[in-house]
C-alpha cells in the first residue's frame, strides 16, 4: 500500500510545482503518457462526483473510510510542501530586492565619475579632430617623400654595388656577391641606355669577372673542402657558367685533394720508425716469446706499415671520396644554364674508378715490398672494403667490379709472394746443406751418419717451407668470398706455384751436379710455363 502511495504522491507534488511555475508542455506530456482513467485524481478535468459515486457504489464501508484517511494524509502533505515552496520563494524574493537596492546606491555613487569620464571623452574627440585637420593637408606630401626615400635607398644600393662586390671578393664571400649581383643586374641591364647606370653596370661586370676567376681557381684548389667546393660550383652555375665546365673543374679539384690525402695516408716513415722501435724494445725486454702468434704477426714491421696505411685511408681518404661523389650528384641536380643535361655520364664513374685504382695500387705496392702475414693482409683489406660501403650504395655496380678485380689481384700477388719466399728459403737451405756436407766430409770426427742427419733436417725444412706457404694461402680464400671465378683462378694459380716450388728444387739439384738449371724444364714438355723463382740465389 505504501509502495503505491509514494509514486502517486510524487506525481501530485510534481503537478503542483509545474502548475506553480507555469512550465509549458507539461499537460501535453501527461496526456501522452497514457489514457485518462476515472480514478486518476491528478488528471485535468477530474470528475469528483462521478469518482465519489463509483467509490460508494462499488466499495465497502471500511474501504471508503481507509480511502478517506489516505486522501486526508495526502492533503496535509501537499499543504506542507506548498508552505515550504512559498517560504523558499519568498526568501529568494527578499534577497533579490536587497541586491537591487544595493545596485541602485552603487550606480548613484558612480554618477559623478561617469559625468567626468564623458567630459574627458568629449575633449579627446575634439583634440583628435584638430590633429586630423592639421595633418590631413600634409599626409600626401609625407607619403610622396617616403616613396622618394625608398627610391633613393634602392639607387644607393645600385651605386654601391661595385664596392659591395669588392668587399665580398676581399672576404671571399662569393655567395653573397652572387646574390647581390642577381638582385640588381636585371635593373641595370634594363636601363643600361642611361650613362649613369651604364657605368655602374660596367664596374659590376668587371667585379663579377674577377669573382668568377677567383671561384674557378678556388674550385681547382686541393685545399678546398668538399662542402666549399660544392658551394663554389653552385655559385658558378648561378652566374650562368657552363655546367660541363663546372663539373670538370670540380672533379679536377677533388682529384688533387684526394691525391694529396692518399700521399699522406701512405706516408709510412713514422710507421716504420715506430715498428722498428717496438721490435727493438720487445727484443730487449725479452717479451717477444710471450706474445701469441696473432700478436707476433701484427707486430711485424710489414704488418704495422700496412695496418697503419689502411687505417689512415679508411679515416682520411674514403670519407672525402664519398663526399665528393655526393657533391657531384648534387651539382647534376642543380638547375643551371645552357649546359644543363650535357655532362658526360661517364665523368663520375671514371673519376671514382681512378680514385679507387689509385688506392688499390698504393696497397699493392706496399704489399709487394714485403707481404705481411695473410691474416693481417685479409683483415686490412676487409677494413678498406667496409669503409667503402657508403660509396657502394651510390655506385653499386662499379664498386663491385673494381673491388672484385682488386681482391683477385691482391690474392694472386700475396700467393706468389708466399711461394717466392718459400722457394728462396729452400734454395738457402740447400746451399747451406751443401756447405755443411762439405765441411763434414773434410772433418775427421764426423761420418756418414752426420751427413745423413743434415740431409734429413734439410728435407724436413723444405717440406715445411711448402706446407707453410700452402697454409698461409688458406685465408686468401676468405678474401675472395663468393666470387667463384676468382676462387677458381686462385686454385689454378696455386697449382702453378706448387709446380714452380718443386721445379726450384729440381733446378738447384741440376745446378749442383753441373747441369743447366733450365734443363729440367726441357725434360718434361708437359710442364706448364711458370716463371723461375730464386734465380739470383742459385747464382
């Protein structure tokens, strides 16, 4: 019963509040909520007599008494709510009245200030009108003078242009000079029929000729960095210089710079002194035997020389070479004059080929003087190859071709150097055996056993020379990598070197018995033609 009473009470209170505040649309919403019923006390147009007659006719006396009590309770609650609403709204009305009174007193207090402000505004308006009347007559004159001032400043810039270009030439600020020239040259050429501007134009062209010559000399200088060379080339292109000529001068200057850098990288005088000093110190301290085999190989003088030269090349030669190639590609992308698009497409590949071949030739010459251990050689060559990855990304096909040829040539040269050394050592051992055997034969305290022992030692030494050369050639295969053609060429070269090694032994035996050394080659026509090794030692 209580649950049914609460919603109906809230509906009735809401209806009263809506009626009190005159909320529009409430009746429509209530009508739409559902159809009207005879028992709906909150419905507009409620028929009380009909509702009462129905209740009396259908209900029992206790139900009627109970319903009457409920209606009385609802009436009391509504009366209480109404009183509360009236009180709250009355309090709000009182507070609003107080605020209005306070605002009225405040505005009355501001009235003198408002009048003073109105007077000040009026005076300001009068003064503004007087100023406008006094200035309006001269505004046109001021505007004209300002235009004349701007024109005079432009003329001043034009007349001072030769001096400005001279200052840029003295400071080597060629980019600023070209920028100033490009801004003013069009106007000077347009009005060159006027003697004043004609004279200025002649002086400007004279200065720009000097700047052009200075830029060309600067571009060919080996002292110039790559960035400065690119900027100088772009400046010449902005002056309308032929792109083919600029590209050629750029590559010429970069070639001179790289040759100087390469000479510095392969200046081995300091490395040789350091290697000799280190070897002497180790020998004096007795620490040479404590080092591992790899450490001993790295401390050999020829290893120190090659490692130092390759390290300097990877740090000081290869990066500027890559910068030079990137700079040249920027020049090709730069908009230029009538020579645009006519640069020889082989100019850059030829430049790179020459620079890489010069680097490889320096390494080859250093290795030919005295070949370091092959593991050291392979390590140094790999460091150079890795430093060229950046250049390989710019010209992949060309770099692959050049470096494969260099690696194949280096492996073949190293292999030949190893077997030539083995042949020379074999000749020295056999000559020593001859001397030792002759001495033992002349000695009264030695016999055949001593001679046979020396022969056995020499045979073992000869075998070790050949075996060492073969072992040292093994790292050369990793130098070639997956180049199948180069690996096959290395194997064929190894076969020829083994033939040369054994022919050296045969030749020295023929020499010992008094025959011609070359007679051994004539005895077997099937032998391939291989060069003679250790010919000087056999004499």
